[in-house]
């Protein structure tokens, strides 16, 4: 029956005039008899799902006589089972009965979508929804994507070990982005041949990093076992079509039976980003023996790796370090899905060199390690070592519900229960090696609090405080509150704690504290950092609804600029305040930031006590180069690559400055301008900035970014919007510097003091900003300061600029906002 009815059955799935071209240019349209994968599906005994039937319909691309033709990745050739560097390599682990398979989404993973409107290496916005980008702090103003990965579950991203460990000194892993496609756009859309949008995706999702797990046998020298997992700080939302997990190879999908596979990526490597759009390429697998021969002088290829292509200018020039090698396969015995078979590991530095294939970690051989590593939220994870003070910073789990007879293992290091210390009856410890002590969670806070904090530090930590005073940890309520909270701390919070440690006072650590509590003494001076109150808690303020928490403070990837220059979409909240000076044209003499659709935040001295020849008349948003009517980013040849929409001009409906603003002391130097109509946030060059509240209240960086045209009462100094990264200066130090001229207090920030930068680039009323975790999950740009004043000769070495600390005015800001 099968010999004559198989192709009749397939014909029943298709229309007689089906002539779809295969959407991937390297996939062949072949006679169905030459595509074993489809033959296998059609001859299976099980009933096919509606999804599989639709996939089969989409694969049909014509006829050869009476036989249907199909888009077949296999294209006549299947892989031999020859060993790579072992004559008889072992089989991959059988994980079909592994209990943690339940943590993978077998219904949703690896959907195959039909994209017909694309050509070349382009991809559709929903075609590879499992793609992830890994962001790093590089010391530059904005985080950068330097590696890729794949979403495999609602909390985990699969990547390469070399993307998370042994990182260069200037790289620090900070976050993961999923659901993005074109990094130059805030909104991804597929277009038709006329360039009209036909379908758009929801916005990407950003996550902090809760923990990192790389394979315990990863070797940096051999680059073997180059695989890792990143656990995200919150759950991925799989409801949008542009975010789905990839399927992993187990059961019927364990073996890669194709000769050709697909690699996707933006080309992100340790050197940075090569493409703004997600691209794809189909590559040919190379036998491991042949691959071993090619790399023999330098590297050792083994059976737990895959080698692909080596065709000039392709390979993983398009793929990302840590990203995937994928192919369609039969998943769970019945569905055709996209399955990840490899993780991009390495190749020649000159990627795409002819004759030298890229090397990938073979995921099938690591399925047991992957599943063993996955956890649910039931187990409470803590990322700390309780360590002696002469050790380096490390990370470990604190185990719950472990009795005295229990032995457990984290990675490959055993943790044996012992009793230690004079209070041996009051708590339990587990000894790890000779230097590390792990304290049980149950009694940790009662006796181990300060030992617990010591675990985050090294003995010689003597960081200078750039913001706040170096005080005993017992006098810093903000740090105590953080360490005694019940929630596990994120990797970013841990790093912040490490950065705060500034020495020891006896056995107690000292920390840089902006909220230190000490005995209050009577004084007529403004409060200093040791007496200050906390910024107001506005997390439940009713007017928070007037801020756009979804759209504010986007971090964009800008490649076309250098030095102090900025991209046209990099700081879309920048505003210019226009004044009538009595001359023919209005002039920009102050700056500000868009914080909502009707309000601009600026300095009080920009709106009140103005000179007689100045009259506030308007606000401009969305501008970049004041000498041009149309702003465009250009490539290194001077050619326009992307252009912004025209700026938006507004009149002033009303002005509100802080009621306690004092012109003599220049304190409370903050104001709001209400515009006469609503700002249009649809163009990419106009967005609001995020404001500091909740998890974003404290500025935990040592440096912050000031942006502007240098607009002051003398006029703008630059036609282009510029940026500068400035070191923060401790308030006490700043107070000492300015003591002869004015009074610095705790509701101000000081930054800069470098020759020819400082607020020479910032505008009066413009922002001091930094990246931070906003609303507990997204990394955004947050405005922490408003440019207030400095020396008349701005950028004078040793004299920092002074900024109004926005966090202390959040209650006034929200009280002032109206619908």
C-alpha cells in the first residue's frame, strides 16, 4: 500500500498550483523521494498533528512529473556515522526519562514558520524567535552585545562557556535580551515589496542575570565542553509570537541526520556587533575526521563537537559566539520542529576563511548536564560564598533542608557537613575545601550576617567612595535591608555590593553608604551624607501611571559613532528649551529631558529669575544636529544609513519650579515644563527617560553619563548632541572643594572635574544618567541628576559639576504631574 499511496497522500496536502520557492536560498527543492525525512514522517504509524500537516503543505514547492517536490534540507545526502576522533564514539546520553524534561516546553518549542517575502540571508521577524543577545558592561556609556544564546525554557538561555567565564578584564556580563530582530529599530516589522509594514512584533524583553552555570570540565586551552546556561532573573513571556523556546535534541531528535544546517545571528563576537539585522545562512557539515585534520596543528577536535562549512565569507561571520546550529527534525515522535544541535564555539579569527570550518559544541552529548542544571523556583538559590577574608570572590549555593547525615554536591565539589565554632549547637556549617564556610539559610541571619557580607569581599578591598561615606556596615540601613531580604540577589546586585566595600573596622566591613545612620547632632548647615534621610518611597504613588514604564529609557546599540559623538536614536529624551532674546530668532539656552507625553524635566534656574532679555517661549524634542533639518547616521564612507523623523516643537502651557528653590544657595534646582500638546512617541528619536524609584532609586555606579549641546546662558557650544562619561565625586569631597563659594548638600550629586569635559557637554537643566534595573526586570537608562551649576569656566580640572539629585524630588515631581 505504501509503495503507491505515499505520494497520493502528500498530494492531498497541497494545491495543484503550489509553486512556492524555498525561502532559504541554500535549501534545495527536490523530488519527495529524495527527502528521507519527509518519507519517514509520512510512513510513520501515528496520526499527524494539524501543525505537522501545515508544515508539510508549506514545504511543497512544485512537481517533477507526478511526484511532488519539497524544500528539503537534506538534499540527497545524509551524514555517515563515522567517528570523529574516536573510532567508536559513545552514544549521546539517553534522557528520555529524565525528570527535568518537564521543565522544557515541548508544545511550544521550535515552531517552523513559512517566510516567503524574504531573500538572500534575511530572516522574518518571527522566523527564529528563540534568539537571545547577551549584554556586557564594557566601560563605555551603553552596554554592548558581545555574545548570543538561545531560549530553551522560561528561565534559561543556552550559550557557550567562553561567553560567561574567563572574560576579558573590561567585560562584565549584565543582562540578556530576547525577542529582538533589528537592533537599529525600536519596533520590528516585516514589510512587503513596496516597503509597507504588513506585520509587526511586540517589543523585545530584557532580563537581569540571576546565575551562570558553565560546564565543570570546560577547558579554555582545548576549548572543549564549551557550553553554559544563564538563569534569568524573571520569567520569559512566551505569549508574543517573537519569543519562543528552541527544541533540544533527545529521543527521536537526538541524531542530526542532515548534511546541511542553519546558522543564525547578528555576528556578535568579543569584538562587538557586525550586523543590525538577524541573518541566516545554510552551511554544510564537515566530517569530524576531516575537521580534525584541518585543525591538527592548533586544536584537538573530538566527538562532542560538530564542524560546519568553511565556505568563504559565511561560516559564523553571521553567527554569534554562544549561538546555535539548528536543523528541522522529528520531535517527540510526531512533530517537525527546529532543533538546536550545536553551540557556536570557535573558528579562525578571520571568520569565513575558506577551508576552515567553524567548530560547535554538540548539544546532544550535554543533554544530561543541561537537564541536571535546570531548576524550578521551588529551591531557593543563593549566590554567595561564606569565605575567609584572604580569598577571591566566588559563588555557591546555600542548600535548604539538609540534615546532618546528608551529603550533596554543587558542580563537582562535595560539601561535607561539619560543626565549627564556639556556638556549635546554634547553627550548622558545611566546610568547602580549606577556606570556605557555607552557613545554612535557616540560622544565617541570626549569627552569620556580617560573615555573610565578608564573603562578597576581599581582604584588601579599599575602594574609595565616589558617592556617600565609607562607614561601618552596621550604620548603613540600605545595605542591611538588602542583605536581610528574603529574595535571592541578582548578579548585578552582588557586583554592586562588592563595589560598595571600602575597608574594615575591626571584623566589620565598611561600605560606601549614601544613607548612613549616625547619632544626629544639632547643626545649622545643610545635612551631610551621615545625617541624610532616604529618598521618598513613591512605589505606590497614584501618578506613577502618568509615566510610560514600557517605553522609557531604551538602551540602543550604536555602532556608527566614536569619541563623544552620539547616535541619532541614542538619547531620544533630550530636549532643548528656547528663549526669546530680542534677536530675530529664538535661541536654545537650556536643556531638559522628556519624562512623559506632556512634561519636560529641567533646572529651576532655567525657568525663573531669568535675565531681563530672556523669555521662555518653547521646547524642542527629537533634535540631534542643530545645523541640519534632517538628522541621519552615516557609515565610515559618509553615506546615510538611517535617518530620523523631524524634531517636534512645542509651546509652554505652564511652568512649575520647586517651591524651596533658592537662587543664592542653588539648592532644590529643579523644575517641570508642561507642554501645550502631547509628544508623539511613535518616531524612534523621541522617547521619555526613566526616573529613579523602586529598584532604580540608588545610583550604584562610579560613573555616569552627561549629554547635551553645552547649552547655557551663553548659548549652545556644539551643533551635535555629545556625551561624556564622568566619575562621580563623593559629596563630602565636593563640599570641601566648593566650601568657599557655596554649600553642597545631600540632595545634590557631584560629577566630573576633568579638564574640558564636565558640563561643557551638559546643558543647564540637562540629565546625568546611567543604566540601571528598572521595575525589577529591565535594564534602562535612568536620569539621576539635573545639571545645576559649576565654575563659570566649565571643565576646570579639580572642580566637579553639581547636579540636583532627582531621587530626592520624585514625590514633588509626581505630585506636580497632571493628566
